């Protein structure tokens, strides 16, 4: 990979997806883009680079971006954010939305679907309590290929063994020759859409809870701040934002503040959130 | 904390032992259900990784006997076997298994299952 080519891909990625490509990751370009070059009929990486320098077809640029995303995920990833959802966030939402009986959750950057499906399984668990409710879970990602996998809900034996308790595997999955497929009662609860976090979020509507986990880490500070401030606009005044274990709003934006006692959970700074007091009261009691 | 690895294959025991030790457990080994039962009677471990098909006494037979022992803190039992169909898994759960690993396994899967049964704290990592 020549230096000038590295700059080319770096620019494409940051512009189209916000992903930053550091020189130490340049080795990924060859291995990940060779299949893209082949698919589009370019014999060499140089030919691919030349095409991208001209007026490339949009599909080609999409494929380049898609090939450079990291889709690593698992069911109930890091466990704690899902315990928090079950023990604190969901009860709070049920209480405060009792009148309108509706709840909208967004898994932004959902990868192959493990995150929204994990949430859906937890919701299913208290299904009786939610009779008559309209619950929407939207899963979005920039990779069309990974969205197809999410939609199919088919996972390998390896994937269902990371983070997923055996009881839930038995309850919500069916075994197939090549692996395990999530049952329709869960699969159909998640609405998957192609969505680039750099794009206008307004069409997605307003949410009660947004999971935006393990994607901001790939963005530069400016892009992080921009995405966070636009997510804030899609959140109810008392809406909740959950970030990944290595992510924070601190030092990036003042729009969100952490909720003390709930790691990785944020609310709008403009709002005095009931959970701020509740959680600290629980901690004092314990 | 002590984890017992019960498997008739020495290779599997060796691999599992390394992973279990890396996870921070002390490891004891048994090559079938009978030997495991005898070791448990002397000193009950905190966790057991249990194969299904073994000579002398199978994993499921061992588990059924183990769960009848009273007056001790029962260990967390995680099956770890090539049997990967719904019937086997259900039977294991009914016999009192806490978790179930379908071979082949790796360190990630074992750590994930230890978390599942509450023997390991989940780490906040990226
Ligand atoms: C590491 S995965 C995280 C999946 C899941 N949220 C989790 O925490 O396990 C990151 C995902 O972000 C997606 N992604 C990267 N850039 C994006 C963008 N600009 N818009 C939407 N999704 C993006 C990638 O395609 C990938 O599936």
C-alpha cells in the first residue's frame, strides 16, 4: 500500500462513515479490500484505487466502507448494560410511559443484531406486564451485508455461546443444520434499516432509549460530538443513552451527563432525571 | 476457587486446564464421572466443567448423583460436550446443569459461561 493510497482510503472512510483509519491499521486495507476489488472486476489494488480517484459508482464506495467496518459483537455484550436495562431502565420506562403505553428503542450500529435481540428477549420476559403496549425496536447499521444477517437471525454455534445464557438459547432459538435461528416471536420485534450515523436522523423519529455502543470509538472527537448532539435531538426529554464500555461523553460534549451509579448510561444535561436521584438513593440504602 | 475438569480425553483436560487457570481458578482433573464423584466427596469444587460421554460413568449420571448430595454448597456445573442437540441440552438442564458448552470451545466461551453462572464479573471492555 502506497502512502498516497492510504490517504485516499483514509479520506473516503472519514467522509463517508466517520471511521478513522490510523496508519497502524493500514495493513487491514489490503486484506479487506482485495475481495472488493475482485467483486468489481479490478485485477489489482492499484486499479481499485484508480477507480476510486475517478468518479466511482456509489455502490463501490459503499462496499469499500462496508469492508472496513468492524462488526464484532455478541449477545448481552459486557452483560452489565443489559442488567441495567432489565433492572432499572425498563421498569422506569414502564412506569413513566404507563399512559401512552409505547416505547421506542434504537440500537444504532446494531451489527448482526445481537444487541437489539438481547433487548427484545428481556422485554419478552415481562410480556404479561406489557400487554397492550406498542414496543418498537429499531436496529440500524451502515453495513448492508451485516443487516441481512441480523434480519435472518441465524447464528453459528460459536456466536450463540458468547453471552447468551443456555436457558435463553433453549427458549428463543431453533436449531438448524448450520447453527441456530432466533424464533420469529423475537425476530419480528426488531425493525432493521440501513442508516449512516452521519446522515440526518430526523426520519428515524424520537426514541426513549438509544443504545449506541462500540461505534463512537472508531470516530474522531469532532464526529463523536456531532453524532452525540444529533442523537440528543432524537431523544425524549427524559430519554436514555447507553454507550459502550470504552466510550464516554465526558470531554466530548456537554449535551449529555452520566447518571451516577449506572455505568455507561447518560441522560440529557438539560433534564433533572428521576433516575439520578433514585439510583443514588438505592446506593445510600445499600 | 476450584474448578474440576472432568473429561476422558487428556488433550481436552490439558486445554481446559490452561484456560481455567488463566481465568484465575485452581484446577483439579478427573477422567470420568466416578473419579469426579469420589473427588467431590472429599473436597467439593466451586465449578465443574463436565464432558458427557465417558467410560465407567457418564457426565449425566455423575450430575444426577452429585445433585443428590445434601448439606454441601453445590458447585456450578457447566456441561462441555460435543452433544449439541436440543434434547441433550434439555436433559442436562433438567438434571441440574447451570450452563452448557457445545464443543469446540475456546477461552472466550468459557469466560462467558463463568460469567453467566456468576463465578466471574463481567468486564467493561470495548
Ligand atoms: C463493533 S460493532 C458494534 C455492535 C454493537 N453495537 C455492540 O456493541 O456489540 C460497530 C458497528 O458500527 C457500524 N458502523 C460503523 N460506522 C457507522 C456509521 N457511520 N453509521 C452506522 N453504523 C456504522 C459497523 O458497520 C458495525 O456493525
